[in-house]
C-alpha cells in the first residue's frame, strides 16, 4: 500500500518517494498464514511449532525474538522457547539442537544470531536438520537456493523480494545494487535477484566495505538495497533519481528525547534519500515486519510438509 508524503519540515526537503508499507504487507501475509495454520489444524490436527533459541542477553536479539514469538502465537502456532545464558558451551547448544531436531512437535528451528563470542555459529547452524531450517541458513538450503532448487529462502532477503513486488518493481533487466555482503542478507539477495525468475533477472552489483567509491555504484542502481549495518551509509546524493530503495538497516541510535533512550534508524539517510528515490522503505515499518512474516510462512511450510502435505 502506498501513501504519499509531503514536505518534511525538519530538513525542508520535499519528499518525492512513496513509502513502501512493510507493516501492511506483513499484516496481509500473516493473515494468510493464520488461515493456513487453521486449515492444517482442521485437516490433520497438527499445530505448527517453532523452536526459538536465544543465547545470551543481547537486547536487540531479545526484542527480535520476542516479536517473533508473539507473531507465532498470533498466527496460532506453537513456539518452543529456549533461553540459554551467555556462558552456554558449544556442546550444550548442540544438545539443544539435537533435542529440537528429534521433537516431532517442532517443525522449524531458529537460532537467533549473532551468538555470543566463543560459540561456533557455523557448526550450530550445520547441526539443524535441513527440513527444519526455516531460516534457510544451513549449507543444504543455501546450496539449493543457489542452484534454484526448492528450499527455505532466508527470511530477510525473501521479505525484500516481496516488498519489491509490492512496490511494482520490474527487476527484469534492472540494475540492482546490493550494499553489504552478509551471509544472512547481502549475498543471498544478490543471488536471488540474479536468478532466472519473475522476481529476478536483474543485473546485480554487490558492494561491500572494501568497495572504493561506493557512490559510483549506488548512483547506477535502478533498485538499491542497503544492508550495510551502518546508519548514514547511503545519502540522497548517492541515489539515482527515481530509484527504488530498500533499507534493510536497523540501527539503535542514542536519543535522550526518546522513551527508550534510542531511536531506530536505517542505513539510509532517510530525508535526503526520500527526496530523490521514487519508492523507499521506512525504518521501522519496512523490511523488519516482512522478516517475521516470511519466518511464519516458512514454519507453516515445514509443518505442512511434516504432516505429509505438498506445500
Ligand atoms: N539475526 C539477524 N537476522 C536474523 C534472522 O533472520 N534469523 C536469525 N536466526 N538470526 C538473525
């Protein structure tokens, strides 16, 4: 859904961009998942269950996990919450994964990243049964994604594709520039956008922290996806007029006037980018809600499969 925006008084810059409403699209998606959950329960008696593992006490991770658990409950799914202290050993964590792998009531497993120092995230992810890997992080799922085979797509990149669809973006033949090469967002997105597919077929440039003169590339982007993890990475002067910009960043910026003492900021300088782009995701209310919606979709898909369905 679009809503027009007018003059931003703070910066005196005219906002040209229409905002891409991730919150509304996520609500729509979650309603569909909820209906799917009810149907599965009615047909098979199966309630989709997700094992949600949080290790340590990182405040941002805690709030993401809480939001995911709330969404699961709201969709009629079961969340099996596992909270472990920061001192948890690799062996203890692997034992938890083994238990969740073996539990027939658990159809999906999510280990919130990053893990505390000293834990080997790669080994933990690799221990997750691929058929329960609703984050799409295991080597099997990543390999299938790259090969274009059916798999669980990682939630944030998948959510970005849906937002581009919602924005009416024509990815075919477009130049998509992805800023950030994380294994969770940047690299899978670059791959998905270059697939031979209705939501792919883009020419993709992947930029990262070692890219000299970032603006040279971002200014060429018809579709610009910013997932650098640093506020202010992209400013308006770095954006091609009329580009579609997806801001994946979620940064806590200290703000004594805010109730919680911080404000959420994306990786883009919102005001200056909104003055140049044609469409832009806000932070919050853009990519974040779609990540959760895609997690719910994947969990339902895992449960349907486990119940013998084809989804
Ligand atoms: N940390 C940041 N994003 C994600 C995500 O999508 N899944 C998990 N498990 N951890 C994350």
